[in-house]
C-alpha cells in the first residue's frame, strides 16, 4: 500500500484479520504466550519483533545474532538483558537478542515510555508486529501499523466473550423473529422491501457480534473451547438463512451469485440501524424500490425448511412456478408432475404450506416497527 488510494474498508478488514491471526499466535497455550507470561511474572519487561529479514536488520543496532529455538524459557532468559528480541517470521526461532532498535524518530506516536514509542515506530516502519511487555505495568501490548492492541488476560477475555455470547443469543432470537414474520407475510403475499431489509439487518448485526466472538475464541486459545461450543450452537442455520434469503429476493436482473448480503459489511453501526440504508446496500433500495414497495419471495427458504428436497429439485420447482405465491396456489398433482418431486413430496409441500398458512394468525410486526 505504498501508492494509490488504499480502500479504507479493505485495509481495515485486512488489519482486523491480521490482528485476529496474531492474537491466536499470542493466545494462552502457545510458546510465545508462555514466554510473555514468564516475562510479565519476572517483571523485567520485553520488546519482541515478530519477523526478521532485511527490513528489520535496517533498524537493528548492536545486540547478539542468534539462531535458537523459540521456547518460553529462552524468551524469558534473553529478555533479562537490556534491548529487545527478534523472532523469525515463522515464529519458531529467536534470531537476535539485546538488540537496540533505531526506527525513524519522525514517525508519529502517542506513546510515552521509550520501549513503547520504539515498538510503535518499529511496527509502522517495518510493517512487522511488535509485542511489548511493560515492566512497570505488567501489561502486554501488540503494536501493528500504528495501532496498539492490549493482549488481555484470559479472565478478562472470558468475561467479554461471555457478554458477547449473550448479545449473540439475543440477536439470534431477533433474527429468528424477523424471519418468522417474513414467512407470515410471504404466505399472505404482503412482503415489502422493508420486511426483507429487516431480516438482512438482523443477519448483519448477528454476523458482526459473531465475528467478535470468533476473535475472542482465537485470543483465548486453549481456554476458548467452551466459548467456541456456545458460538457453534448460536450459529446453527444462520449462514443458511442468509444464503436462502439472497436466493429468495435476488432481483431478476441480477445473476445468481452476484447478489449478497456482504454489501452490509461496509455500513457503520449507525447506518445499519436505518432500513433504508440496508435496502440500498443490498440493492433492494434505490428509486424503483422504496421501502414500502411490494416484493415477492421465490420460495427457496420455505421449500428448504419444509422438505428434504435437493437444491436442484427446489430450483426446478421455482423455475416452474416463478414465486412462492404461485406455489401456494399450486395443486398437489401440478407439484407432483415436476421432475424429482413425486406424489409423496408434493403432499408434503402442500401440507407444509397449509400449516404455515393456518398458523399464521400473527399480528403484523410491521406496524409496531
Ligand atoms: N530503542 C530501544 N531498543 C530496544 N530496547 C529499548 C529501546 N528503548 C527502550 N528499550 C527497553 O525498554 C526499557 C525501559 O524503557 P522505558 O521504561 O523508557 O520504557 P516504557 O515504554 O516506559 O516501558 P515500561 O512500561 O516497561 O517501563 C529499556 O531499559 C530497554 O531495555
């Protein structure tokens, strides 16, 4: 990213992904983390560059070149000396110790202590991640491209992970409610763009918290197993719902695979709360589709929920009937004539549609929103 205009969203995503990866490397149970914990307990402090090569050599002065296996003991012993460590890019070896780093002093930093200022500038200049253990504060930080991230203790991470899990559970409930509301409206042929946008909005809110939870799982390492299990439970069926929703509401003018909910990822939290922005971000908005304009589902979601038909047969049914509304008024024999359906499944589909229809005496959510 040395020239041109970097896309801020892409670079933010790349940085977030890199941080997640690094936090996994620094998670409890890994040799580097064990070494860092020993340095914290020894109260000597440490400055560790995670990467080697010519770019790093340029900012190193003095110290001892080494090539020893990275172990927690070696990290601790070598950090007792003044200066910092250089770790190989594969994080397997310690390449130098007691190094004095001399990054460009003009690079901006808000840090105050010399160790932290050096780490911040070192990372900005080389692009390598740099870890600092503060001797005075017993705190570990990761510096990456001008930003500082706290490497939290497992108990702090667990507390935040549990909060995030509770939020994820409530977002999932709301998502399911909105999807059920949409089902009811689909059967009555009363869907408006806002109803689809409401499900998409809830899907994206769920996805964001899920990404946060996954970040905690990586950072917790061995201690993140229970959080992971709960996360798996709360994600069951959600990805499928997102995929089927896009198949149900992809505009005819857009080819399959080119319509997705991923446009929502670019919205700020504030913008995401406005259904108009949501509809626009997934191309259901704009002038020809104001929020209250009518829209019809093709029927992917309903057919997938109701039957065990293959996606190819479902596609055949949808190609035949065009949308869910025509499917609702189809007879059993008309359904049964479609290749791959047969009489038994045709009956299943009819019964499924009827039971949704009968159970649908819910009040309209739309008016309460
Ligand atoms: N340029 C540098 N290269 C390598 N090590 C450095 C450099 N600058 C500082 N250090 C290390 O940091 C140690 C402490 O520095 P200082 O107390 O100013 O930093 P700090 O950022 O306040 O960190 P701490 O919270 O650990 O005190 C030094 O004794 C030295 O070992």
